[in-house]
C-alpha cells in the first residue's frame, strides 16, 4: 500500500485508524471542507470509520457532517496510508485512507461538525489547496481521468 506524508517516527507506536474520503466533483468544481482548527486547512470531506460501521455509510455520514451535502458514490479510487499525530484524539495513528469518487447530489443544510465549512473551488485550484499530500495525489489522478 502506498504511503504519503510524514516519515514513520522510530520507536513511536501508531494505532490503525481506517477512514473514508471523497473526491466530490461537479463538473470542474470540487466540494471541499475547510477545517479551522487545530490547523486551518482544506480537506477532502471524510473521516474515521466507527467500529462496526461499513465504509460507504461512514462516507455518507462524514460528508454530511463536514459539508451538509448528500452524495452519490461513483467508485472506489484506491487506498493509501499515512502516519500522523491526531491532536483531536491525542494519539499517533496509522491512517488507512480509502478514497472514493463521488458527486454531490443535494445540500441538506450547513455542516454539523464544529469548525467545518463547505467550500466549493475549481478542481484545478484545489490540487494546490488540499493540505494532505495523499488526498492531493488522488484528486490529481481523478482530474487526469475525467473526460475532457
């Protein structure tokens, strides 16, 4: 499995944290989430899969919480991992990130997750704005794969 991001810290114990994330394209626009804290950043919407939860329902839940949008999942793009500290949970994690291509269907309301805002931007511009290098790689791949 491909790894992106920070190198593994020798001697640091990491706990596996599976998660699901969506490349949400509508034409040449991308729906992102902006998280104000702990570090202000643009992200692909998504997050952790709760124990006993299946990936697709987790993706729907996370996107709704972070953007307020209902989505239609098109296909699984792939999986990567990254090793990082998660300040919200005060833990070191091996994040196993599954990325899906999806499209926004209906805005149901504002994001319910505190500190998140739904932000539309051009998909090309988003490649330089998304904070996570692995997410940027999958977004760039999705854009290369789109029919012109």
